[in-house]
C-alpha cells in the first residue's frame, strides 16, 4: 500500500554496484578461516576442539542476528540497520586482525557474525528501490558477488597469511568492507521506516537461546579435557539443561516469540528441521576434517599441505556449493523436494563413507569435499523451498527460522564432534592425530546422514500440478 502511494526513490547501477562490492568484501572476510584453520591452530596453540569452535562461532552469531536484523530493518529502515550492522562487522574484522590470542580472535569472529544478517538486508533495500524485474537481477548480482567473494577469500587467505601474516589475512578484507560500507552509505538513498511491531522484540528468548548455544559449544569443545573433571562437566550440562528449559518456557508464552516452537508440531516442519540438522552435521564434520587431513603429517596419511595449497584444494568445493543452489531449485521444480533431498542425502552419505575408506591421495579429498558441498547445497535449497511452501505466507519467517536454528545446531555439533575426536586421538606432546580419528569421524558423519533417509521417505514429493 505504501509503495503505491509513495513510490521509493529508484536507485541506479552505482548503488547496486556498491551493494555488490559490499557483498564481495564480506564474502571474502567470512571465508578466510576455513583454509587457514590448521595454520591458526599452530600459531595460537589451539587444540582441534578449539579450532572447531573458531570455525563455527561466526555462524552461531549470525543465526541470532538474522531474525533481529529483519525486524529492525522493517521497523527503522533497511539502509539504517545495514550500515550499523556493517559497522559491527568492521569492528569485528579489526579485532580479529589485531588479535594476539584465541579469546580475542573469538570475540572478533562473534562481532563479524553480524554480516550474516547484512545480506538479507541488502535484498530488502533493493526490493524497496527497484521494480520486481530489476530487483531480481540486482539480487542475483549481489548474491553472485557474495559467493565470488567467498571463493576469493578461500584462495587468497593462505598466500596472504604465509607471505605477510595471519593479521593481514583479516585486515585486508576488513579494509575492503569499510570502503564498501562508506560507498553504500553515500550512494544508497534512505528507505522510510515501516510500521512498528506492537509485540516488540523477544529479548528474553534471544538471550536464553544465546546462552543455550554458547553453553552447548563449551560442552562440546571442552568435553575431551573435562573427562577427568566430572564436576565441571556436570555443571556445564546442568547449565545447558537450565537454558534449554527456560528458553522453551519463554518461547511458549511469548506474544511474539523469536522462534515459535508450536510450529514444530507440524509434520512438514519437524521433518525439515530433523533433516537439516543431520545433513548439516554430516557436512560440518566433513568440512572440518578434510582441511585438517590436508595439513596432517602422519605416517602414511596426511599431506602436510600449506595454507595456500589447502585453499586451492578447497576451491572445487566452493564452486560446487555455488552451483548447488541453482541446481537444487531446478531439481525441486522438476522432480520435487523429496527426490532432491533423497539424492543429496545418498550423495553425502556415500561420499563420507568413501572418504573413510580411501583418503591416500589429494584428489580423494578434493572430490569428496566437492560432493559433500554439492549435496549439502541441494538438500538445503530443497528443504527451504519445501518449508516455505508448507505453511501460510504469514508463517514463512517463523518456519524458516526454525530451519535456520536446526542448521546452526547441526554445523555446531558436527564441527565440535570432529574437533573432539581429533583432540582425543592426539597423544600428549604431539601435534599429529591418529588416522583412526579421521576414519571414525567420516564413518559417524556418514551413518548419521544416512539415517535421514528414514525421514525423507515420509516427505511429500513437493511437485506441484
């Protein structure tokens, strides 16, 4: 209605280009940790479990920020919130660049997690300032440049860290983000704020969910070191149970819950959440273990690869992930969501089992990682599509937020399990984990992923007549 009465100011190619540059820079900043994780673990004297925590903390923050960013964007204007979020991201990048130790680097990654909410805000701004046809093109450009930035970060992080230092690995993309943010602020017109949500923000739910995720990460990260301290481990488990119980109670009573748990009673939603969790668990274990195995220098296993080499080895997986979205959408329209998810689950389970059995050549890991990335993209695309079409339009945000939390939990648990396995299998005084830990990790991930087939059989086909 507002758009009909007062059309927003149209934006030109320069403003869209500025958003694209911002997406390119944030994509690069987001992706620098994965190929250089073994290097960071050595320089900062991290255990594999701590390395796994570093690899996922940004995603956890993003899951908490994204729903708030959307609400604040509607309430106060998309550009206004976008610029403020990017200021937080820039601060996080600078903290990461200057970090002398792991706690400070973790803080930087927590702040950088705000970037996850920035991309949807860019889409909101574009849609407000361009007609439907042009906005689709602009959104495609911004999305493509974000993926391209991720590939650039994957390739450049290793050479920069080895030629200069790990500090410049974060500093260079952060400087690019600062420049792009200033450009967006100058070229993008301000969009008017929308109507306020009378129900407000579910702050108690947000705080309790934050406590739940942080405590879960601590339990998974510290479990190998706390086996000999059962009282400390027990206290963390009690705290985790208290956070979960409190969060469930608050969300069930909230007028406008951050995540409506009652939606989980719908078969389409709980199936989507269960599938997303196990698929992302398998993906996360593979994504974590493969770079570690590239870096490993064991007797008869591992390749002792440099950070630069690891970046090149991971590039096919990044390309496969970028192709998975469009392929998943095409497959969903033609064959239905159940067929796409089933194919993705089978592909991932087989790939993980193959990596457990055969990992003596570089190409084994390169192909396995690419197939895992492709399978994950196919599954996630199909799950988001089926979830969005299984509920009323007004419930789309609530339903997809449940899937988002399931995705974060899957990645968190998978990555931390992989880290815990390597930590437990690394002898005291050694930096080399036993080969059996990698085999066990791939087998567990593949077996859990295969269990998803029990759920996919009950899904609706999802093909519209």
